């Protein structure tokens, strides 16, 4: 039965976002961005990146390169309970 359900949705496109980090900046600083500006993020270079599916935290992974392009290797997939907790606001994102 689950194979039938999986077949029904397997071709549905979803948005996958890999988030390297976030930062809040005053608009005056944003207006000063120029080529060469460096924006420090809230994660260290060793931290895992967050992988969202349709804006819901789904997994975490590490940044890798594939054919000179950035990619993410999934190292942890959130359980249903963890994903549900994020949706309900009971589990801290990141």
C-alpha cells in the first residue's frame, strides 16, 4: 500500500533549500554592501548546513564540491518527531 502512495507523489516537485547560515543586519549596513564585502554568518566553517524541504527543516549535511559546484552531503535526516516539533515551534531550528 505504501508503494502506491509513494508512486502517487514521487513526481511532485518540492523546493529544497540548503542554508549556510543567517545574520541580521541594520539596513544602513546592507546599503553599504559592495563587491568584495564579507558578510559573517552565524555558523562556523565546521558546522553542518540546514537542509529545508518546502521551508521545513528536513536534514543536515556538510558542504562539498561536485564538478566545481557547491553541494551538500546529507549526514542526518530529521525524524518525523523532530520535523513535527519544528513545525509546532517546540524544536529549536539550527
